């Protein structure tokens, strides 16, 4: 198996592909270049890999390193302008391909700087992954990221745009190197070396196409960060990388039109993308762990592909083509339904506190309490229930037998992420009037006029379906737009009545501009398109990724709580903090209280989930680590009147991420805590990142905490099982059960498992007071991640999002609305 950069070819091609989708030309000239890039896929895809061509291949490490940087790119631009007439730039197939090849080299180089945290960048992808999942070991993280990202990408995407042919302009590359090394005397690579190394890399990439998904579990199980953050991580995730590359296209177009000027150091498009010869840059080559195999070995018959080489001596172009001779049959994934365990907990503490004390003093032991566990694990397997088959198999959304209207809202815009957040409120009238609510649906990557500014769509909750897939723009009565390119407007939202007029207001965060805008609701007209109040947060580039509208001071009005799990505290990056803006006097310039991570550890992500239940404010830190066990997770409980810490609960397994999502029911007597990346077991099988959701009896939890405060005068770390009344465990590798949860009425909870069924996704309804009442719903759209978010629309309707839905445009996202018919809403409540 090949490792290293050859395994990142698909990732670099994904970045280039997405960047072209994002690129909105502002002139006819820019449009010409974009069209050429799209028409020259064989050159563009070869160029997206090219800078890595020589690492540990025939002694060309330095030549490969130099191809990553602006000096090489500018030299290439000026070479093309010198040798080829401008009249051929958009007419000659070879010249168009060569120019496209250079654009793709730029894409690779820019992406690598962020991916590898070069040029002084801090906490970008590989470094953050190392600190999260590899005990800070950057080299281990580097190998896992370069190889694992390839397989993770192939697991989550069909990559149907990938070409079966690469074209490599070998002669032109040699001439570019000659000009680049003219004054330095560095060795110019041989044409035969370029041909050999590119052929080996191309062969390897095609082997990965066939076998890549089989390696997903090997790398994915080592790093929840890789699985969860590959696309969205704000510093070096694929969305961030492709946005940076897209922003660079106009400058490179200008260079081809007017010439590229060399500077000292050479810089292109961004302050971090500059040419320099430092020890820092060479770490990329040292860590890549490339093993380029011989063409004879990479062309072996059992790969299923035959690689054809054709070198045109006239143009100096090497053409590499694959001819598939057989189809590799992928392993079948027979995902099982979750395993449910219910526990009958004694409503009062017994007098044997010594046993309880011993259990709590051993935080990783199993606590002792009066209980009778009952499991229905064997009864929820697909097709094996004795209580009725339909209850325990997964029904398609459109096979659902209950009389519901079903609407799918999306948008034909790539990567817009419709449905990233969903909230509902009475923005046009008081909730006391009985009028239907409005739904607010965000699309934080929505583009307008060539800028990725984000949008929030407002629509009636009593929307009626007109066809299966509806364009959300056509059914929205109001659209709110962000104003910051790559700011991710709508990443988080919260509903509250900030001006206390009885009509709900909507708070919307632009976290990567450190801002929260509040839109006041108005009778009859609803939300205006301009914000009514603005909170400009301390400039940290990540504030507001979490918003909550909750009544902290118990005065009957919701307060605005802003979580910043990515914020540094002191000198600890991503330790996390929470800012509380109480709802009086419209005082939004400064928070009334700030709660910082009590343990002050880097990468704890304190503030990831925020919930109030009775007189207790719960804040989670799902990446909290204990000793050598990484990311076990912890939940903190604070008194709402004093803000003092009352108790904590800590996870017990590495990568568990206990507390990722917190939820409570309307009565606030039950607490749900999810651990979506927890390893689960069933008989002899182990499911990595299967995920769990635990349900707790709130009164039992409080009694335990009060005992230790009164008797011991300490802040107890309560055993994770204490007060637990139910547990549901995912039984799918990387299914991430509990990535989303929403508690309804009648002792029922909705649970999302978005990465089950090969990332198609599933959602469950669990009536947790009735052990065997479990309903499974699947959507069936390939790779859509159905169940990414779940939101309530009142007692009669619910929203379920598919983060990666792409029926009309790649990764556009979609929202499914399930609602009871009007004539049944008074008698039979869905939630």
C-alpha cells in the first residue's frame, strides 16, 4: 500500500474541485479561465497532485518541495507568457491544459500551508488533530491525516468527477525548473524521473479508488477529529481550504494577463503563502512517509487496473490512463439497530453511602446503586422482534405509515449547507395568540454575488408540500443575509424575547467574524432584513459557534448565552468559555458573566453544549481528557444564582466525547447526554464511534450531588451511571448515534445517527418509558447524513436535516419537515 502524499491526491482534487464551484468570476476574462479549468480536468487533476511528485522518489525531495511555493508558480506564469502567445491561452488545447495545471499547483500549495500549519499558522488541521487525538504527536497525526483523510473522503463521497486520465506537461515542467534554478544552481529534475514518479502516483491513486473504503476503519477509529472535522474545521478543513483557493483565482488570472512580479519573499494571494527556505517547510517531506513503489508493482494484476502510458514527444505531454479490467466488490455493511438498556432506579438514596462514596472515588469503576437492568438488545435487531416487525426495522421516510405531510427543502447551490441549524419561534405574533410558528433554517455557506456570506431562511411552519424537493428560496417569506465572506453566518442561532414585547426575537451568530446579530420580531411583519442589535465580541475568530436562549436568572425571560468552545483561555488554545448576557436593559456591550473552563486544559472545548434544567446550568466539555485517555468528555453543573460549580460527571472511555449534546424534556425531570463517538460492544462485536445516549432521572442526580456538598463539602465528580434510567448504544461503525438529539413530549426522544448505512443516515424515535418502543426512519438518499440535526416545530411537527444531501447540487444540504395533518393536530401529538 502506498502512503503519504500519494494518498492525499483525492483530497487535493476535492479542494480544487470545490474551489472551482465556489469561484464566481467577476469579468469575462475570469470566466474564460474558469471554463478552461473545467474543460481541462485531466491537466487540473494531475496538477492538483504534482507538487508532491518527487518526495522520496529518486532523490527529488527538494525539487518537489520547491514546486509548492509562489516562486515556482510565478516562474511558471512568466514562462507560459514568454513561450506561448496570449492568443493561444484560451484556444490551444495544450496551452489551456498547461495553464490549468499551474492553477492546480497553486491549489495544492495553498492548501498544504494550512493543512500542515506552515508559515507561522497555529492550530491548523494536522496540529489540532495531533493535540486532540495523538497526545500532541505531530508526526503520528501527520501520517494519519494524509492517509486517513483520503479514505475518509472516499467513504463519504462518490468522487464521480475524478478523471480516468492524467496529463502531465513534462517538457514545460523541465523548462520551468530551469528558470527557477537559474541562479541557485539546484539540480534540474530529469524528464524520466517526472514520468516515472507521476506514473507511480497515478497508479497508486487508482488502487486507492478501489480499496480506499476498506481502509476507512483503520484510520477513522484512531481519530474522531478526522471523521468529524475533515470538512468543517475552521482552520484547514476542506471548506476552509477550498475557500482560500477560490479567493486566489482572481490574483492568478491577473498574473497570467499582466505578468507575475517576483518579491522577496515571493508571496501569492495571502500573507501566509510565501516562498521561504526554512527547516519548518522541510518537515512536510520528513513526515509524509512516502513509499513510492515501482511501476511493475503498482501495475500488478490484482489491482484490477491496467495503467497505460503515452508520451507525446512533440508536445512533451505524458498521458496516463487507467483501463479497469474488473470491478472490486466492496464489503457489505449490514448495520444493526441500536441496543437499548433500561434501568429502574430507586427514587431515593439508600443509607449505604459508603458504597456510593467508594464508587465515586473510583471514577472509572461501575457505581453501586439499587437497580434492575432490563435489556431488549436481542429484540431490536432488524427483523427479529416478536412485538411486530415494523417496530424494529428501518422504514423509509416515504414508507412511514403515520399520516404526515413530508416536505424536503433544499437549494441547487453546492456546499450551501441548508439546515445546518434549525430553530422556530413566533416572530410575527405572541405565542399566546395560537398562530403558527415560523421556522428559521440556516445555510452558513450560502453564496451571493460571489461571496460566501451565509443566509437564514424564514418560512411558515404550516407549509404545504407541492413537490418532493422544494427550493427553499421559493417558499421563504424572508431571507436574512450575512455580510462577511467566510464568516459562516447562521452557524448557530437562538430564539429569545430580548426586548420583552411578547414577540420572539432571533439571534444569529457569524462566529468567524466574532459577531452576533439580533433581529427583533414585529407584529404581523416578522423579522426585518436588517439586525436590530449587534454584539461585537472580542476578536478571536471563533466566538459564537454555540448560541442558547435559556432563562439563566429565572426571571421568566430567556437570556442569551454564547458558547465559545474554540476560544483560548489564558495560554491554553481551545480551552473554551461561556458568556452570559442577561435579558434586562438591552445591555449587550459586555456580558454580565463569563464562565471559563474550570479545568483550563487545552482542547477541552468547554461550551460545546449548554442547557438549563431547573436551577442548574449545564455546560459540556466533550474533549476533556483524563491522564492518557483523550477526549473522554465532562459535563459541569453550575448553580444559576451563584454560578458556582456544583458537580461534574466525567466520561470513562477514550474518544467517548461524553456531553457532546445535552437535552431535557418539557417537564425538566429527565436529562439526555450523548457521546456520539463512544465505542460500543454487542456480544463479540465492537463498534468504533458507534455512539451512545444516556437518559438520567434528574432528581436522583441532584440528590447524589447534594449529599456530597452537605456531607463532604466538596464538588463531587458523580459516577456516570448514577441516576441513569436508560441507555441506547449504536451498533454501526462510525454511526455517531447521538450526534443530534431532541426530547419531545410523552417520554419520547428523537436521536440522529447520521453516519450509519454508509453515511446515508437514520433517525430513531424512542419512547424510553416503554422499553421496546423504538421506531427507525431512514431517508435513503446516498451519503446525505440524514439526522445531522433535529429540531422541534411545536407539538405537531419536526425538522430533520441531511447535512450532505446532494440531489440537486453537491453537499447543498436539505431539511425534511414531518407534520401532522391539520385535522389530527388537536388529538394526536407527534412529539
